[in-house]
């Protein structure tokens, strides 16, 4: 596999997802599973980051008396990440609310089908349908600028420090950008080929935090995915890592979902 091919395979669904417009899938979904008031909230990170990105959100939720679990995804494959989340869910007592950022949205789309899941919160996240991967959403589009500078090795990738500063987390202080770039894990590109077997948002209530300054996923694409799910949308002026730049605002959406 050439470097050029790897870059195209990790385009993460930019402009082509807009052109897709999801065809007839924008029709209203039948979300029959009304959310139940829950005390357990499980936070799932995306690619190129780790669970520490949820710290600000965690602190706010914890002060409100919720039991919070942060999953450390291996980001090896969708199956591995789903298994990691399910282990955490089984360790909780009672129903759970799932929150996924970026690629974590794909994970909760699959895990959300579990009976103990009350609702789903997508934070600047991908929300594929059944049998649809991130790479499917971005198929046919040119590689984004940030992808041209990342390092690819043996099917794994990391973002460059410049891309973190200008495309991934442009609204964070420079010192935080540098730490974010330094601690990112190598993300398996195979994860972006993972396809949910069933889209949980078709039967579970969903909320969506749109990052209006996102340079990884176009904000208009986030809006289209949220509308397809019939999710309640909250738009925040933040970068792709809006949970880092706007932790209290993101936490407020999660609290709404948990006490719906």
C-alpha cells in the first residue's frame, strides 16, 4: 500500500459527505427507545487522541453527581473498540448514556444497540448508517490538507504538530496544542473501514454537538448527519476538539440527554 493510497483511505469524510446528502436517508427515523433518566455516562474518544481529552467534561458531569467512565479505545478496529466499550458498560450498574467524539461516533452507533444504553450523544462525530464506514462517507474526495502532512507507518497514522495546531485544535492555546500532538496515539487506518451492523440512532434518542469551526469534518456534514438521525442539534463555535475548548457547553448537552 503506497503512502498516497493510505492518505486517501483516511480522508475522514470531508467534502464528499456533503455531496452525498445521504439520499433518501434524510427521512425521519423511528426512534422508539425513549431515553431513561440515567446516572452512568460513558465517554468514548476518537482517533488521534486519548481519553484525557474528556477531563473538562468529566469534571463538570462529576460535580452533578453522575458516575462517569472514560473508555481508552485501542483504535485498532471497530470490533476492538466496540469490545472495549462493552467491557466498560458491563461494569456499570444500571442504564448508560453513550457519548462519542469523532470516530467514537461510529463506535456508539454500534454499541448503542445494547439494551442498557438509554441514549446517544455525538460530539463533532461521525454517525454512519448500518453497513457504512467513515471511508464510505468520504469516498471519491481529495485528501484534505492536514492528511498530507501526517505520518503513516504500517497502517497506522499520527497527525503532524502543524496539523494539530491549524486544523485539529486551532482554538486551543499553543502549549495545549503541543501536548495534544505529543500524546496522540497511533490510530489504525483499518478503524475507518469499520461498518456498524445496525445503526443505534434509529431506535435510540440522539443528541448532536456540531462544532461550527471544525476543520476535520465540515460543519455542514455534521449538520446533515445530525438531521439524518433526527438528533437534537446544539451548535458550538469550536474546533474539532470542541470538548476541550468548550467543555462546559458540551457537558450541558450531555446533562440534558442524561436527564431527558
